[in-house]
């Protein structure tokens, strides 16, 4: 089967054999697509042009042939201006790419998640605080994976209350902790006011952003595996 002019972004690439590369893309209509790009590391002018186009954060149009496994990516074109990011904003974008590589199955269409990725890149370029687009993308990713969280009700179906403390169970959701008037020293405990702020995507409070990061890291762990994310190590080195 042959696909032409599919909107895509490059997530990752690595050398393959002599002059080829194996590349992972997120596409508009076919989800994650992995394939071989031949001759990209050759010495010809066309190979140099191909390398210039094959950049992360660059809107692309790609053509490929094949079913299942590695496709044959036989054409890649620029489809717009690249998203120019530096420092932590660049590392944050690489984090998004790693999340998609770890969590998406091949050839599963998800045009909404493609749009969420584009929106996140725009947010990383323009937002005053990169935590905003990162947390919202993580929430959208969990939702599209079928593991979205309900921040307004607990596991018994009761409304989350600002003054209460809740324990996060990765399989069930939020469970009311009885008899604890103050925040306990537990990595999986969260104030109701924090959960409701996350539900409303109200990131103004630093403590909400910090707890949302802690919570979503727990929620994503089963889906991304135990191998450390390279992008996180880049953050830590700065």
C-alpha cells in the first residue's frame, strides 16, 4: 500500500546499515509510522538535502510504501516553518517525542493526538512557563491511550472536595484518606484543591504544577516503561 503527502513530524532517527536511516514519525492519519529512509547519509547533494529536511520539530509531508513493520519512506518534504526551540524548551519537546515513541503503537490513527502535539509545540514556543503545555499534553496523551484520569470524583463517585486529602491508585483513581486533616508525607497523596485545579487546567499556583508533575509521572510510568528517559537527563544536566 502506498501513502502520499501525509502530514508528519519526525520523532527520532538513527543510522541503519551504510547510508540509510530508520526513522519514527507521528502522522496525521496513520499514527506512528516507522520506516527506512535510504541514502540519507550518502555524499550526494540530494542526500545532503534529505538530511536537512529530516529534522525534529519540522512539519513534513512523507510518502511511504509497505504494510506492518518497517515501511519504505521514499519521499520527505518540508511542509512549513520549523519550531525553533532552545534550552529547556527544546528538551521539553524531545520529552514529548520520547513519550510518543514509548506509548504509541504503529499504524493506529489518532488525528486528535497529532493536533495535541502541534499545540504543545506551539505552547513550548510561546508559553511563559513550559509546564503548562507539558502537563496538558500528558493529560491528553493519557486520555487518548484510554487511561484518562477523573480529577473531580473519587473512586466511590463522590465529588472531590477542596479540604480533603486523596490517595492516588494508578488502577482505580483517587481514594479519600479518612482522618487526616493535614497533608500526609506520601508520594501518592494529593490535596483535593490540587486535583480540582488540575481538572480546570489552572496552573497558576506553583504547588499545583509541582504536584501535577508528580502525579502524571506516576500515571505515565506503566506506559513508558522503566528505562530512563533521555530528555529528563538533559534537564538535570542544565
